[in-house]
C-alpha cells in the first residue's frame, strides 16, 4: 500500500530520516507567497504530535513569539520540536534575525526541558538546516 507523505511522517519516528522531514516541509511551504512559520511538535519517540502553523507574515517578514511556541508545546505535551519557516524569495540563507530568533526560541525551550531539534528554512531553491550548519 502506498502511503502519502503526511501518513509516512505521522506513522514513523520523525527524525529517523531528515530527508523525509525536509520533503514534508518543502511540500507544505516552498511555494507559499508569504513567510510562514510552522512548528512540528514531537513526543519522546520523535513522532509528530502536531504540525502547527504558528505565524504568517509578508513576503519578507514574519513575527515569531518564543513564548507562544513554547506554550503550544506544553499544551500538546511535546518534548521536542522542529521549527521551520519559508523564504518566498527562494533563497533559504538565514538572516541575522533568523539566527537571533532561533537562539531565543532555543533558550525559552531549554527552560521547560523542551528540545529544539532544528530550525529549517525552506526556499524554492533548497533548504537550510541550523543543525546541519552546526548552529544547534
């Protein structure tokens, strides 16, 4: 039986295959006309509890609240999360504000013993992983 990409992610440990995570995010975000922030909330076995759109903005800016991201994690009983957002320009290179907000979210998550596994930026021309770049 052929499973859809969403069913594959729902049915398996999410971090077992980074390519599947990036493919899932690319399918949901790469061609959005405005910036969007999604958080994948995970359980202790890194299975997806919830994929939630947490913010949307303009073509080149979105406001992210570390407090809201952590609060939602607590609400769903998550122990980990993957932050993701898109760059409608197509270039996934992080901005200075992307780097700063990632630090802030990680610090907020640490206070509640939540693990921020990665922050992935999706663009039409590729992706950027803070973890793969050694920034996590």
